C-alpha cells in the first residue's frame, strides 16, 4: 500500500519531472481532483495575504484539499496529492519556490502515513498538523530576523536586491532595535520591485537609495554587506532568485563583500541546477536572436537566475545560520530516511 | 616486505651482516619457509665446495665457501620476498642467475604470466617520494596456502593482470567469489560459523591483497560482510547460515551496485541535452551507461573520450559507444587542451570519494577536472555511495597504488606488448620510472556528485557516510 521509503523512491518522485517534460506549455489537466480547483485556492491565499509566500500558500492549499477530499486509502491520498501538486505546478508560472513547499508537504504526509496504522486517525492528524506545519512556516520569517540581527551593525551600508519579505523583515527588526544603517536597493528590472522595498523601508524611517541594476558595480565599493532573498535554495546551497542576483553576487565576491542569503528553510528545494539553463525555461525568447525590432523584448527577458554556492558567504535561515554545505546536509537529512 | 628485501642490496656482502639479514628475513613469515629451504641448499653446496677444495688441496678455507653460498641464498631470499613465486625453482648453482633474471625481466607485459617485479634491482629503481608505497603484484599462485579457495586464486590473478579492473567491477567480482567460498565452507569441529568464517575470509582477503591493494568499494563491502557474519546466530544451522549469507551478498550487489547504477544513470542522463559535447576520461562503467541511456533516449550529443597510458581503458569505452551509434572522438590526455574548447560538460567516474570531498580516481582525472574548471565547464562525477570512504587525504602521495614500471616501457597500443626506447631502463642507473595509478581531485573542481541517494556537492559526502552508518 504505502510507497516504499527507500532513498530511491525519493528520487523517483516528480521533483525533477517538470524539468524534463517541460509541462509549462501543456494545457492544465482538468480531472485531477474533482470539484476542487487547487490553482484558484492557491491564488486566493496569495491575494488575501500579501505577507504569504508561495510555498506556504501551496501548503495551505494542499491542507484545504486534504480536509475536503475523502480518499479511502493511503496510496489514493498520495495519488490525489501528487495530482494536485502537478496541477499546481502547471497552473502557476515560476513554480520553483512553490514546488519546494509541495515537496516538503508530500514528504510530511508520507512520513505521517507510515507512522499511523489507523487510516482515519492519520487523516485527522494530518489536517490538524498541516495547520501546525503552516504556523511554523509562517513564523520562520520572524525567527530568521532574530538570527540575522547580529549581522547588521551600526553605520552599515547594506545592499539589497529587488524585494524579499525575509530581508525586509530582518531590516525592520534591526531598525526597531535601534541599529542605524543605510540601504541601497536595486530597482530590479523588469518588475521594479525594488521601488516597493524602498517605500517600505522609508515608511519605517530607514534611509534608502534606489539605484538602477547597472549601478551595482558603482555602489559596491561603498557597501559593507549584501543581503539577498531567495525563491529557492538548491541542494548545492546555491540560490535561485530574481534576475540580477548572480551579477550582484559576482561583484560582491570580487570586492570581498560578504553576501548573505536570507531564506526560510521551506524554500530548500530538491533541485541541483548547474546553470540558469537547468531551471524551467519561462522565457524561451531570451535565448533566440533576431534582426527585427521587437516590442515586448524587455517583457520576455528572463526573471530568474542561479547563483552558485561559492559566491555565498552564509545563509540565514530559521534553522540557523548555515554554510552552503550545511544546506545540502539539511536537505539530505530531510529527505533521507 | 620491501624493507626486508631492500636491505640486502645495500649491505656489503660479509658473513656477519648476511647472517643478521637472514635472521631478519626469517621473522617475515611468508618468505621464511623458502628462505630456510634455500639456506639448507646453500649450506649443502658449501659443504660440497669445501669437500672439493679439500680433495684438490686448495688453499680456500671452507669458511669462505660457506659465505659465498650464503650470499647466493640471500639473493634468492630477496627475490622470494618480493613476490616472485618461482624463486625456489631457480637452481642453487651459480650467482649469475641473478643477472639472468634481470635480463629476462626486461620485457614484461600486462598479461598474467609476466613477472613484473624482480628482486632487489626494482627496489633501487623506486622513485624517492613514493618509496613508502608497496609494489604488490603477484604473478602466480604456486605459493598459495592450501586453504585459499580456487575462486580466490583465479580472482587474484585476474586482479594482478588487470583483467578485472574498475572499483565496482572488482567489488562485484570479490563478492561473487566470496559467495563461492561461503558455499564451499564447512565449519571445523569445535568452533562456530560466526567466529571461524570471518577468519577464513580474512585469509582469502590477505591473499587477494597480494595482487593489488583492496579498493575502497571492496573494503566497504568486506566490512559489511564481516558484520553480517558476526551477527549470525549460533542456533542457526550451517546450511541455513550459508544460504542466508549468500542471499544477503546477492542483495548487496543488487542494491549497492546494480540498482544504484541504474538510479545514477536515470539522474545523470538529465544533464545531457541536444547538441552537447561531453568529455569523459578513461573508462567508467556508470558513465558509459549514462551515455548509452542518453543515446537510447534519442538525445543528439557527442562524446570526447580522453584516454591515458598505460592501460588505455578509454579505448574499450569508445569502442562500446561507437558500436551503439554514438558520435565519438578519442584523444590522449596530451591533447586535452585542444579538445576542451567545444566541451559543454565533463563526466567522470570514481574509484573513491573521500570524506573531505576529494575524488580519488584514475591518474589524470585531476588534470582533466582542473582544465575543465579553468574553462568554467561543469564537472559531474557519477559515483555509487559504496565508493564513499571515511578517509581524509590531502594529496595523492600519502596513499596511492603503484603499477609495474615496466608497463610504462611498453609502447604497444594493442594487447601485444612492445618494448619502446625505454627497453633498457633498468640498466640506466639514473633513470627511474613511476607508474602511479591514482590521483586526487580537489573538491573545488567538482560541481556535482551524482549518487543513487541523490545529487550532492562534494562537501556533502560526510553527510551521506554518517546517515548511512546511523541507518
């Protein structure tokens, strides 16, 4: 009945599947879970709460699914979950951090099924603990802020990229603790999310300056440390993040400025890209060339890049401040049983 | 062993030193029996010589004759000690036999019959930095103890002649041989299987080691097997115990090597895309399977196989790949920088991965990895977790394996040996040849290690070792 828990079965799950089949272009499968639209639920969660991150919203949608469906066996449950996850990944653009949450939750469910012999009790326990799981995931950002506080000192000049809730949380906490520092923020084209970061910081009386992405090389001389969020943290300890992260990391390395990644542990994802081209390609146009002028060229530019572990000084997460190899250790522990 | 035999070459040939030397030699038990035999023969010859001299009214005192005979026996002893099994059969007559042996050893091939290492001369020819490494290469099984199983004898010769090569293949062959050993094993009266079988296996393993040092995989498998034997309950009948052990070994081979390989292939093949040009070094069974699988999946890619002397293992790989219809290129390591320009990724096999992330693999691997890193080409290592070792090593000098220097002299590119310009290297006093088998690739050069438990950076090797041991 229950899926074998050998290390291999971990590998056989659909973690790597999106990469090889490239399902982004396929139409979503409508018959996954009858009468329940996982993608709509997910979107609703994200819209209702601006503080909610993608993996948490994904987990929350799955918990809702779990409480609404009536699967009769454990394997049917895993099946329903797997189908919903696939549908969610298909339905949502930029699904990396989302898949981290889904994988983690599937793992959590699998482990619980193995622990409980009685099926009905197991399901009740899952729905209840799914909520607990969520609480913990949500609380992790505040824990990170506490752990990351010692990294910010008086008179620091900090560079941040785009908008990251975890980084913002950390900076706000530092300001509340009366640490005085300045922040450079990249504009982060094409989304321009840096501007909203700047607004939040200035509203909380943190002096900030927005620069264009190209100006990082100019500013890096005056910067003491760099803080970066993450969409997903890969197995190598490298990060998948908003476009522009990699070049900032290279510049920081070149000028020997420490670069800290601030990310919740539920963003650890079982992916091991070697280059951005190993990530799901959401902007195929960006690697083609044309002699004709194109109108939406900027819009089709890629949104994510991959920063390898050797450029990262440390990762500040809710399970502690880790080195890159610490991340892969945590991931192995999480997936290995 | 080498210490005992290294000395005679250097010491002046006096009766006194020879005696102490022989005393020392006697302590080393394996050479002991042969040496004693040689001693008896030599003394007999000396007495004969003394008789002759007495008859001929010669002025030579018998003392000297005995000393001369002892010198002869000593040369024999040193030869016996260095693993030439037929030393006993060399006649006790003239001291010229040593010279003859040297001359006849000038051509040694890669075949089992060859006697690779000869007497004290080879010991002078060892490269200083690597003197601590044993040269153990057996050429026959004449001196095997009678409790060594024939399957082990055969395997030992296959190891020595590099017919069975590659750490997974050697591990699998060893385990299969152990299955036969266990099948034919009968517990002696007055002892139990769980106590006696371990000793019995240890003797087999000691004999295997006379061909080549154990590979890391074999070490891991043997440790596991001994553990399994030690927990066999004394209440279980011998038949049942044997059966269950054989069954367990079978499962072990399947899980740790065969299934592991399949999982690695499925995972590593995702790194090959259309239009890729992949570089592989020497031959690795897993890497080969990855390429074949990618080919089966219809991915259009080509492979550049970089090969090296003296084994030319890459030839076998390129032959198999070409036969499967893959586009291949073959180049020796000296042409590495030339082919590197078009490469999209490098796939490497492993002999072992140490717990500090260092890759211990066929000599030349480090060079390939370093060159790839310099060009920012990702280096991917395919490796079963059975190859992970607890050991930490910082350079490839402290621990390594030496092959026969004669293999370097051979310039043949096919199986028939052909001595090149270095034919007479033994006669050139200032020339030493070093045939080192492995090197160490630093973790910085490796992007990713693909194992059956997932892909990981080299820094995570100790995690896998720890999780495995605790599991």
